[in-house]
C-alpha cells in the first residue's frame, strides 16, 4: 500500500535581513565547494592516476566506470552550481525566497535546508508527483 506524504504548508513571513545574509553566506560557501569539486573532477579526468607511473601502461579495467562516475558527479555539481548561481541572482534582484510557481514565500525551514530552492514545499511536492 502506497501512502502519500502530506503536503506541508510552510508559507510563513518574509526573511529578516540577518536570515537573508546567513543564507547568502551559505550559498557562497556552497558555490566555492562546487567550484572546487568541479576543478578536482576535471583534474582527475585530465590526469588519471594509473598507479604504475608509466604512461604506456594499458588502461585499468576500472577506469571506464570511474570516468563514468566522475562524469555523473560533474554533471550533478554543475546543475547544483547553476541552482546556486540562480538563487544568488534572485537575491540580488529581490525575488529570493518566493516560489517560482505560486509566488508565495518559501518557508524558512525549507530555505535553511535547501537555500537554492526555487519552489515552496507544496509546489515542489506537486512537481515531484508529476514526474
């Protein structure tokens, strides 16, 4: 039996200046982390560790799957980085903290967990249910 999660209505009051500043700092830290992650993944792609020190050694059988995992990690990091950049742009433009579907405020609790979030809990659940 499948049970549906209740839709949480978290439309609360606007963010204070201190809360907004803390969320901005969090987003900046996340951006630095993702940029460093991408740099490391790119470096690993360019200079894979062969373990032998020889450049003419045959490729390790595991290098293909590792490259695939690195590619998926990089794609995910780029997607999150784009979300972070978009959230910072919304902050600069005054639209941060409002759902991009219903235009209602996104709850503080949600923004604390997902500061780059574009949707309130209700709209996010509706979007995920439609997948």
